[in-house]
C-alpha cells in the first residue's frame, strides 16, 4: 500500500464501545464523530423529548438507557451534562458502583479539569477532560464543525497522549490546559463567544430601530472583517470613534442609546472604557484626546439609565 493511502479507521484494532450520559447538544455529536473514527456508540441516556430527538438523529439505532446502564455497556463514557450537575453525577455514579476499573470517563465541561472526576478515579476509572471550543446546535452540522476545532485537554500526565489521541480522532486539535488554569480558560472563551452573541443581537435590534431592513446582511461583512482583523492583529485592529478619541461622537452615541435602548447603555460604556484603555496602552489613542473621551464615559456612567435625576 502506498504511503498516500489511508486505512479505513474501522479496520483498526481495539475499537472502543462508547456511551453518552446526557444527550444535550454536545454528547451525541462527539459520539457520532468517534463513530466516524471507528468506535462504536452502544448506549445513550436522554430524558427530555428534545434530547431523545437529538440522540435519534445523530445516533440512530443506539438504545436510550439509564446512566448506570450506559456505563455498564461502555469502554468510553462521555459525561456531557451541565457544569453544575457534573460533580454530583460523578459522585453518584462512583458511589453506586457503576464505574468500572479501566473505563475511560470523559467530561466536556470547560470549567472543570480532571479533578472533578476524582471519585471515579478512586473507583479505577481513567479521567479525561476534553472541552470542544465550539458552539453546538444539536444537529448533524456539529460533526462537520469538529474538524479543526480546538479542544481544551486536561488529564493526568500518564493519560495525556490518550486524551490527545481521542481529540485527533474526532478531527479536533488538542490544546493542553493545566488543571489550575481551567476556570480562566473557560472565562476567556465565555468572554469572547457568549458576549459576542449578546453584542451582535443588540446591534441588530438597534439597526432595526434605525430603519435597516436587513441588519444581518449589513453586519455580516463588517463583523467578519473585524473578527478576522482582530484574530490576525489583536489590538492593532481597533478602529472607530473610541480608538480615534472622537469624544463628541461617543457622547452622541450615549445620548441616542439612552433615548432608544437604555438597557444597552451600561454595556456600551463598559466596552468603550475597555477599548479606550487598550487603545491608550497600545499607542492608538492619543493621550491628549483621551481625557475628553474618558470624561464623556464617566459622565455617561454617572447618569441613571432613564435620564432622570435621582
């Protein structure tokens, strides 16, 4: 066989049986991607109608069973439940004897590292924290998006290679995150991705109020270019009235937002202040212009949102 030919992954030995506890948006997609790598999904737990539909769509013919039975059937178990639920779930599974020695136990929480799986580790499981840095839709498109997706990987040192290999098999790119850095890592992702959605939604609402019929079409190229520039150049990509020190324009923005969308004022002022600080630090905002700009932002923050005296 020539070196350019790749064997079918299903022909590899030692394929794993895969189970999913929690058929939210993440678990079925990861199991489906592992199936493409030759592993075999054998069980999934799902409670709500929506989670059952996701399981049926992404993992057809895989039986829906209680969590303990998922562990009983599986060599590799994906624990894809909300962050606040994870510690109690792990403790409960370990205390009931559901965890088997040598079983790979994988959670996908961004917040936690491998230590949250310590109860299962004491029961003999092999703990891995594999967090895909991607927004999931709960549809088959998620499996395609995993190609090239970065995963935050945390595991005991002796399991690092195994954890990274699983990520690669799912089409992802492993990025090692130290246990102590998991909360900071997750905060960074939430700051960028989650808050971006809020900013875009607010911008679209304001454009509609301003009479723009297709705000999504207007924002798409602008935001796409801004994101690309920011990823390439960081703070050097800053543009707009704050970076230029246009205090009068910023004051007009604040006045308009107070009149038409007062709920957006606090966010605008906070982001404008953060932008001004970064622009100053990187020499983009001239110090002589910064004083008036920062004064406008301070005055705006001092006013009540409804514009009335307190």
